[in-house]
C-alpha cells in the first residue's frame, strides 16, 4: 500500500515536468518552495468556558501569475505538508485553467463536527484576524474547502471588512448570494466534471447517450455531476455516499435520488436499487467513473480491477500517483483533478471579477463562461498529452508548470 507524503508527490511531479520541459534548474528550485508559510496559534473560548488553542495555517505557494487563491479547510488531520501540497496544486489548477491567480491553501486543525456554531464563528473570526495582513483581494483570496462553507466565508468577509472600515466582498469567494456570491457557484465543480466527462467521451469515441456512469460520493461535486451527466443522456447506474452505494443497471433518476437523500440523509433504501459497497461500486463495468468523495480511493491495490473506460477525478486526489500510472498503462483515460474539478475555482474567479466590478451576472452567463473555460483547458491539456505522448495527468502538470515557469522567466530573477 502506497503511503506518500502529499508534498513528496508534488516534488516528483515537478521533477517529471523539469525533465520533459528541460527547465532551468533555478526555476525548478523556485517551483519546489512555497513563497510564504504562516502558522498561527488561535486561542478560542469554548462554550464550556475553557480556552482551547488551535493551530491554523495559510500557505501561499506562488504569486507569479496573480494573487494567491485557495480554500480553507477545517479538519483534525490538517497539517503543514498537506496544506503545502494543496497550495501547490491550487497554483497548478489556476494555471491549467489560465486564470490569473497563484495558489494558496489554509486550514485549521480542529473537529468542526464537535464544535458549536458559536465556537466555529469565534474560530473563523480569530483565524481571519490573525492572518488579516496576509489576505486581501489583490493578495490572497480564500474560499471554502472541506468542512467550511458559505457561512464561514461570510464571517471572514465581515471580519476583514470591519478591519478595513468598509465592505470588501472581493476578499473571499464562495459567499452567500446575498453577500455577493455568484450564481452557478454551487453547481460549478460538478458542472466542470460533467463537461470534462463529455469531452473525454468525445475524444475516446464513446457515445454519451446511454453511456453507463458510476459516481462515488453524493455531495456537492458528485450529485451535480450525476444530475448534469443524466441531462446529457447518460445512464446513471450507481451512486454512493459514506454509508455505501446503490446500483440499478437500467439507470436511476438522479433528481429523485437527490430528493431522497435530502429527505432521509442517505442513499441506501432508494427504490428499485440493489445495495452495493463503495469498493464494489468502483469496480463496476461502466463507460464513465467519477470518484467524487475522498482522496486515495483508487490505489495500486484496486487499479487493476477498475473496468471503466474513462475516470474523471471529481475529488482531489481520488486516484493515487501509482494508480494513475496503472490506469494509463491499461488504456483507461483519466481526467486529472486539477483539470476535472477546476470548475469551482473558475466560478470563484468569476465571483471575484463580479465583486470588483460591483456586477451580478446571470446564471446563464456564468455557465456559458465556465463552459468555454473548461473546454479550452481540456483541449490545452489534451494537446500537450499528444505532443509529449504522456497521460492527461502528466500533461496537466506539464501545462501548469510550463505556464508558471514561463511567467517566472519573464521576471528573470
Ligand atoms: P461533500 O462533503 O459535499 O460530499 C462528499 C460526499 O462524499 C458525501 O456524499 C459523503 O457521504 C461522501 N463520502 C464520504 N466518505 C465516503 C466514502 N468513504 N465513500 C463514498 N462516499 C463517501 O464534499 P464535496 O464538496 O462534494 O467534495 C468532494 C471532493 O471534491 C473533495 O475531495 C473535495 O476536496 C473535492 N472538491 C470539491 C470542490 C467543491 O467545489 N465542492 C472543488 C474542488 C474539489
């Protein structure tokens, strides 16, 4: 079983790109180091009167192509190496999408499931206050990530605005619509996944109408990806959440499954379906598999058993470094996460532009712009995959690193 420090994966990917792109060693040296790491100790008065100190991080990986951009996660496992790796991937994701941002990531090691709303608000406001000089609309723009949501973004915006003395909605994205959030943001990541699946099917020569689709994870990414792929004519044969999967070979209705999950809090028991485990779900015979739950779901242990023709990485890191190689060797077309799930950051970018211009675009306009950006990025990555005869995953890395390295060269240190 592979157990890689996520930052080691980043370094391996940079070395691969350096060799293929024949990068100048001084650029490679820069690419391997985050520009700034901020670590704070955040004392919070808990509801029971005790003071607890939480460790918070913000890593600004790269600012060469624009201000830093990246989510903030609340999770007990948050640690510096993970945040460093996620910050590097954010800068690559923005470069792949060709949006004018660098990359960042933040996090607080805490267990939000065990904290009250009041404790979470105090934590979010105190964390923001402690990094207030480091963030800003032209410096570093946070967004939601694992276990942070639009409410947390509203608290960040409010804390920052109080400090400035006037409203600054453009300091964060993923806000509630009432506070300057964008139309289409909620569906954006799933929409980007569905667009990548459609483009991949076109490339591989699979007819989308009737194509069998399996989606692991039925949260923000998975449910919208399934809904939109069904709308494109696909047959959704299996879905899952943390409790397990449901399967129906003739195809199930995603909208009814969303309604059922909202009502009961689970997928199991959904009418007319067989119950399966998450492991079985990944190994189903299908045209398109979308792992949209957690990292490391397809590893060297099960990569040989995957029967999909296309895998679209909805989650961050659902296919391990080693498993990607195996799938590529087996002729399975994998759309990597930094391309497949970049719809979210792309609409975050649209939100930032709307805030800076004090505009509010329609959902139709947002979706049209997202469609254009996703198709262009997919084709840019595909062109490089063909040019270097590498997988889409390697090509996405090459494209991102080439764009960042080219920008660095123009600054000629
Ligand atoms: P979410 O919390 O809304 O949903 C996660 C889903 O996965 C839930 O349905 C949960 O039940 C399910 N799940 C949890 N453990 C599981 C397991 N062991 N097997 C199967 N399903 C399981 O999260 P999300 O926002 O949909 O994010 C999913 C992934 O996509 C994460 O890796 C996240 O980092 C990534 N991502 C999300 C966005 C976004 O805009 N939401 C953007 C980019 C990347």
